């Protein structure tokens, strides 16, 4: 077979630690493009993003070679670090 077609779309949802309401509307406006950048680096694509103060929902297309578990681990680790470094009041 000369080639194959894959279309792997996933609904990914996760909450903040202890469901803390830290994802303000202002933060989410910069957070969702950050998710998109991470997915792009993983050869994926963010189709849609949404959420409220204590959780997010992502509809993402993943590359066929990308593990869903590794993708979610990478998303959560990078976003958590980014929020602490750029939006954590000290």
C-alpha cells in the first residue's frame, strides 16, 4: 500500500489541582494558544478549546505516532510550568 490516512481526534479534559478556580477568562485567552503551540510541536493540531475557571476541554488531532498519554503528560507539565512562571502571584 502506497500510503495511509489517519484522522485521530481526541477530546481531552482535565482540571486544575484541587479544582482551584485559577483559570480566569483573561488567562484562558493566552492559555489556549499555548496549548495549540505545544500540540503543534507534537505534530498535532488544536481544533477547539474551551473551559471554565477549574477545568479545560480540548479537541485535538494527534499524529499517528504520538501516544495519547505522552501528549497529555506533555500538555499538563508544560502548561503548569508556564502558569507558575507567568501568572502566579507572588
